[in-house]
């Protein structure tokens, strides 16, 4: 079992195609720049499905050399295509650090595996190294609350803070009075981890590797050799407020029971308990072996 935290190292383009492998270039009228879609992307992705889901312009930008910028944050699928890997980013599980270290950008953000099944062809996914990192649900809820209470990413999180956190005086009040409300859990930070791990058919997707936040550096090393051996970790997107207490210190028995009643499926299937985790993930026992069909990348 495995997990992580990251520094930004330059992305080493493993398997990057040469100019002759590119499809014809298109002019980006708005930016006045050339947009290049790598040839390997054309064979990996389900372009028609992407256009239906995101629209033609968004699909091209996500697959091209013109990355999608939102402020200082860069989103792109090119790192996934170049390294033949796919990272499903569950919020508040060190994912920003992982993505920046391995890909030099934020990948495609907090998208569930079912969305990536629409993006990538089924045959291509058989040859893509799929991985994610999970975190103890009690700890993750506390981290998300603190992150949003401290301001989060203002352009995305201001509405949630205004609606649900403005009148919230304590973490205890949030857990007992606000978190049980379904609309409060529509925020990506409070969605169940299983929401991100499920396949289109509703079952658990057979990931090649699932790391744990609790053993992050050890698990990140196992991923790094497959994806980008030159990556180095740094801790990014760290909550600004000073953390004076661990999550175990802030829960009452009533709060512990409330989180378990809401996230029970994730707790059981990912092998967590309030105090720790087991060495198995019952809900994911059928996933592929980490080394099955893959070899460490060699530059």
C-alpha cells in the first residue's frame, strides 16, 4: 500500500514525439500562438468523447502545447500522454505536490476516474500507469475544513466559504451541523474518496498503484521511478494557518461517529480506522499488480 508530498522538478518528456510525429498545427487565434497536438495523443485519447464533454476548444487546449491557465495554475493532459501515466487527484491528499513534481503542472485537476475513461480510449488505458493517493477520511475532512476556513483558493472557494463557513464557529459545529447536509458535500473537497476512484460502471477502477498520505514519501518514490525519475518533492498548497493539533485531538466521539456515518464506504474499502490504517484495501483487492505490464522509465 502506498501515499505522498512533492517538489517541483522539471518534467522529463518520456516518449515525447518528434516533429514528424505531430499532426498538422493549428493557429490559436486568441493567443496568436501555434497549437501542437502530439501524435501519440491522437492514438491515446477519445477526441470525439472529449469534444462532447468539454467542447472542441477546451479539448484541443488540454491536449496541446497551449496549456489552460487559471491565474498562476496550469492544467494540462500533456504530461499524462508523454509519460503514459494517469494521476487521479483526490483533494487534500498531497495531490498538488504530486502533480507539480511529476508533470510540472496540475494535470487535469480534481477529476474522477470515470471522466478519464471518457478522455482516454479503453485500449490506451490498458497501457497507461494509473495511480492515486488516498488519506484517512477523518484527517482529510479536518484538513479540508482548515484549508477552506483559511481562504482556500479564493477564485474557486469563496462561494462555499460564504455559504457554509461564514457562520461556522468551530470544526465541531461544521462536522455535526453542516457536513451532514448533502449540498455541503457537493464541494469537491468533501466528496467521498470513492467518488474519484469509481469507474464508469460504478465499481472500483483497478488502479495500478494506490499510495497513502500516511506513508507519502515512501510511496511517492515507488511512483516516481515509473513516471518521472528526475522529479523532486516539495510541499505545495499547504494550508496557511498554523496547525497546532493533529486530527485525533480535535474529534469528540460524536464527531468520530458522524464522519464514519458519512464516509463509511471509503473508510471500509480503503482500510482506514480513526487511529490509522490496515495493510490491505478490501475494496481494491482486485487492482492490477504495480509492475504488471510496466517497466521503470529509463532516460
